[in-house]
């Protein structure tokens, strides 16, 4: 068998996709996603609270100042802030319980908070890279540091 059977033009029309001949019409009933106005992109989403809200308030103005935050990026930044909040809660819980916790049989096992820390830190690294929150990702994205952060007293001699 050579793969999936080709779809007919009628199937393409029903699904709103294009066939090779280009006879299908695009899907017209896509619901518009409500986004924050472009002038208020740094306003935090109403569902953020506590640590996540504080992280949003710290990062949003910095990202907007660098031109790295648009209405399309809000959900991504929100996800980062929520993951940061979960990470901080897991670190605090692990500080209270320790790395190993006692079992009913008298032994000990690794704290489940360690798994939460591991998975959220993995997510945070990926999201931070996509948002340009560390040096390497900014250099890959071609974003130069602002003049205020790179200016030194020796710049005039270079």
C-alpha cells in the first residue's frame, strides 16, 4: 500500500482544506479568539494569582520594552508564569519534607515533589527559550541587548 487514499474535492470542501487542484474553499466559520488590545498587552490575565501574577508583572514590561511581547504571545507567557508558580510551590514543599520521605513500612522513598520540580523545570527551560528569556535564546533570535545594559565606561575607546 502506498499510503493514505487521496481525499475527494467534496471531502476537502467539507473539511475546509485545499485539494491539489485548489478547488476547495477555505473554512469560514473559524471562531475569533479574544485577545488583549495591543496597547494593553502587559496587563495580566485575570486568572493569574500569587507567584504567577508576580512573575507576569516582572516579565511582561521587560518583554514589551524589547519588542518581544505581542497579543499573540500572551498565552505563552501565561503558561510560563503558571509553570513558574508550580515550580516554586514544589520547591517550597520539598524544602519542608526533604528529598526523601518516610514510608509506612519504615523505609524511605524519593519525594514526589522531585518529579514535579523536574517536569516543571524542563517546561520552563523550553518556554524560556521560546520567549527569549535567556542569553542564548536571545542571540539565536537575533535580539541585541539594550544600550543601557551593555554600555560601559570603556565603550568610547572601542
